[in-house]
C-alpha cells in the first residue's frame, strides 16, 4: 500500500475518533453546567473542557471569556478550531476523498453523507440547534462510519491503519477525559468524596456511554477508585486505556504478520500494554492521576511518532 | 461542406422521428413532468453520493458542484458509428506516426508538407525527447477527438487531444446511472456496452511496458493531487483498473528505475499514466525552479526504465496550428484519404488569413492556439461589439497566437430543460486507446450546451453531459 494512502486512512480514524471525543466533552460540560454552582460560585467547568481538549488558547484568543454558547460553537462548528467536530469531519472526508479507491462505497457514503448533513446543520440558525441534537448527531455519524468499516472493509493493511488511527486517538482522548475530571474539575482537595465529586464521576461515565456497563462490571456504589479502574485498566470496556492499547498492539501485530517484518512500532506498543498490565489503581493514585495520565499521553504520542516514521512517511526501505 | 443555417436535429427529420430514436420518443411520451423531475433529482443525488463533482478552482463558488447531467440520451446507429470509428482510429494512428517522425528524422518536414518553424519552433515541441522512440512507437496512448456534426453524414473534427483528455469518467458514470434509473430503456433498445473501457485501458498501458520490465508490469496513474479539478476521474480510473493512484511525492528515482513509496518499502513502477503536464514531470529536466515532479524521471524514461503515457512531447500534435495539417498527415503516413474532415481554419499567422479574419470577426469563432476549455475564445455571432473590438486588438498584437473557424451549425439533440424538451447543441468526444492495438469502445462523451442557443459545450461555461448510445445491429 502507498505510504500516503496508509497515512490518509490513519488520519480518517484519528479525526473521526476526535470528533466523537469533542461531542462527548461537550456533553460532559453541558451536564455539569446544569448543577447549581458549588464552593464560592466556582464555575470553571467550561474552562476545564477547553483545557482538556487542548483548545483553550485558540478559544480565548477568539472569544475571550468562556460562555457556553460560544464554547459550543467553537468546539462544534468553528473551522478555526482544527479539533472542532466540523473540522474533524471535513478533514476526515477530505482524506477519504483522496483515497476514495481504498474505501468501500459504504464507507465513502458514510463519510460523504456526514459531510453533506453537516453543511445543512451549518445553515440552520444556531438558536434552533440544541446541544443534545448536535452531540447525538455526531455519535450517530461516527457509529455509522465505524459500522461501515467493520462490516465492509477488507481485513487488510488498510484496515489496520484505520484501526491504528482510531486506537491511538482513543487512548489519548480517554486519558484526557479522565484528566478533566481528576485534575481540572476538582482542583481542591476538600471536594473529594462530596456529592458534587460523585456527580462529576457519573457524568463522565455517561459521556462515555458507559454508565450501565460500569454497573454490570462493578455493581454497588460508584467510587472514584472503581471508575478509575474501569476507565483505565479494564480491558473489557472498549474506551478504556487498556482496551485502546490492546487494539493498537493488535493492529501492529497484523501489520507485522502481513509484511513479515517486525519494527520498533510493535516494541513500543507492547511496552505500553505491559506497563498498563502491571499496574493497580492504588499505584496509579499513589503516583498521582495527573502525572500518570500525562505519562500515558506521552507514550501514546511516541507510538504515533514511530508509526509515522515507520509506515506513513514513505521512508521505509 | 454543408453550412445551412438550419441546424441538423439528430432525432427529427422532415418525416418525424428518425427510426433509431423511435423508442426514446415513446419513452418521453410516457414520462409525466413529475416523474421527470423526480428522476432528475435522483440522478443528481446519485452523482453527489458517488462524489463525481467538478471543481473549477479559482472561480469561487461551490467547489463540489456537479456537471449538469441531461437524461435524454444521444443515439448513433451502427453504420454511423462504424464510420466514425474508422475515422477516429485512422486519425489516432496518423497523429502517432507524426509524433515519432517529428522527434526522429522529420520526413514530413523534409518533404515540405509541414513548415519546420511550426514544429521545431513550437512551445509544445519537447527537445528533451528528440531521437527517442517510446515503446511500440506510441506517443499518445489516449487520444480524445472532439467531433461535431452538421448534417446526416457531415462530421467535423474540432480538435485533437493527444495529451491527457479528460471526461471519460462521465462517459462511464452517465451510462451507469442511466442503467440504474431506466433499466427498461436498456431492455428495449440494444445498446452497445462501454464498460470494457477500463480493461482495455489497462491492457493498452501494459502493452507499452518498457524494454527493461521483465515481469507483469506495474501500472500507476500519476495525479497532481486532490485539488485538481479532474481528481475524481483519476481516482475513478485507478479504481476500475485496480492500480495505484500516485502523486509526484510518492515516486522517486534510484538505480535507473522509478519506485513508489509503500508501507513495505519501495516498489518498482513500469508504466506511468500521467495526468499532469510535461512541465511538472521532472524538475531536473523541465523546470529547475519547480519543487514539483519526480527528479530524475526523464533520465529513467530515456534509458527505457519506465514508460510515460502520454509520452512527453505528445502535445505538439494537438496544437491548434498543427491541427490544420492532420489531413495531410493521414495522406503522408497512411496513404489514405481522411475519413473525418477538419473544420476549415484560418491561421492568423498567415497575412492573407489574418486579413480575412479581421474582416469577418463577426461571423467567425476565434481561438487561442494553446487555449483550452472554452477560455480565450470569441464566438463572433454571439458577441458584443466591445468583445469583438477587444479581440481585434489582441489578434493584431499577436497574430501567431490565434486561429479562426467558421461558426459551425452544430447539430442538436433533444434535451430536458425547464420548459420540457427542447433541442440543444451537442458535440462528441470519443476516447481512442493506442498501444499494441488501436481500440475504441462504442460510445464517448456527449457534451451539450444547455443554455438556449449557446454553442459552447464546455462544462466551465454552462455545458452539461449526456449518455451516448451506439445501437447494436
């Protein structure tokens, strides 16, 4: 496969996963904003979201103070924000157009229809669009594409590059979502264990469509330790760090088999999996959640860099 | 030639509907306006869904706009087509013989049939390939010949496209969409299929693999990238042929061969069907100032390590000034009389012609020698005084750059328009494939000037497309 084609497929996966994360982030923000404010009128959850999505600088440069409506526009529609849902869909579709011949017609259909619908959404007055409509629309579109990939795409190297994009982006995004909760939303120690704290945790689960799954897996009370275990270490939950790391490892394993060649990328992915496998929640909390998550995000980025240098840059000899 | 002011209508004659259009007559009779609108909307949705759009960059507007598709097919009988086919193949053969000649001994020039200045002084003449004979002696592998009709038996060649004629994806998709929407029409009429095109194209390209290629040749399509207006077509053809679609940056030269960058390491490339201009092939050879292209490509080409289709330099054969000599080429190289006629052409480079052109600007079509796409063109009878005056100045300033032709009475074909069905002017571009053999699928791209009275069929100027049928006997 052309390296450039592999690169386009990989980025389709990344952009679509990122679009979904943006929608989920917006949902977390909207739900938390529904709570009466706590502490001394402390209301920085929207700011936290911007921090978590890495878009805070761009936003304040354009809009100044974080006002909900502006944040919604910035994270969903704004083309100046390269991570907005609209930007992600547009770029995923552009990548798809470039490698049209490497996609199945159902996949192209899903990408292209999403883009056409997005343009219609953009033409509607913002006052008519509830945030819930936008986030649901996003989840539906990303699910349609994922479904098209799973049911129609040949299980060849192209499938693995798509999967790598999805897996790496998801690992990164899940880490960031947990970080919002742990580090940004609750900066003061005396909030820990409060009603508000538990509400935030539950919101996080809901945003990841994992509320029910969590109860099936753990039962009983919702505790921060259980949730952290679920989102980080539980391989059965498809958005967990562990599940994402295993997906990345699996796709790199396929590539090793297909190409008959082992590279640094496989080593790095196995390293991440081993690091996660040996951990307990207690150890993570002891290290400090934020420090742990920053370390994982760094590792995921490193794997992304190696995948690029090895397979996507065209320098492979 | 017949220059009657009345336009030849391809469906109707004095006695009513011509027999080969009879079933289409019934078809439209049984199509109420609502159904037609529904089908039209369906066709548009299909085109948009498939992603066939035509981007005219730099013009603003919707970058994803569609070329209007007119559902009313254009029909040829088998005898009509057989004559066209012979004429097109004859022309494609002569053009290739000419190219081999002018990059070789130049017999046609020595024989005094074509002035040397017109060839060796031509911008499109590529000195970098003189003395080189490409595999199988083919320079132009895909020849698009634009034809217009003015009477039952009167076909004229408007121009030849020897470099990289586009539009063939529309020929194929128009058919696909018509078959999907109106299957009954295809049961009632016996229509020759066109879908062998991609198979023949692949075979043609494989047949001109370079001498150094020892295994099954690897064919690729080279595109300037996804911002190009014909990108859809490039990717469509790559898909149908099952070959890679590459950009210049995907290729590199090493050890006397061309390689593409893949996830498994370099893979050798044997035949490049390029859809980019000569100037952007190899910066070392053509444009030292350019970052585009594949450095060293031309060295590999000249040493027989890769085939480039169409061959660099093929453009000298489709120059509008060289066009006037194509009938002579046919006589000179093939010893035959041309089956298809040229449109009489005045060359402003010649003093007598220039005088005639300037005296008759109001009735002529004036074109730039190197122009394309309907730009830089004056249609005298449809132009204002100001436009004519503007062209007069331009021609006087640089007469060599212009040719003129009579305003032809282009035939019309019924087309669906706002008010119902009305005649609109059409032309035809068939795609002739030249490799070990010369082949042509029965059909082509019919372009239609959808504006009432307009004679300009270019998609950039409000033209649309139609499915083109050749009926089996």
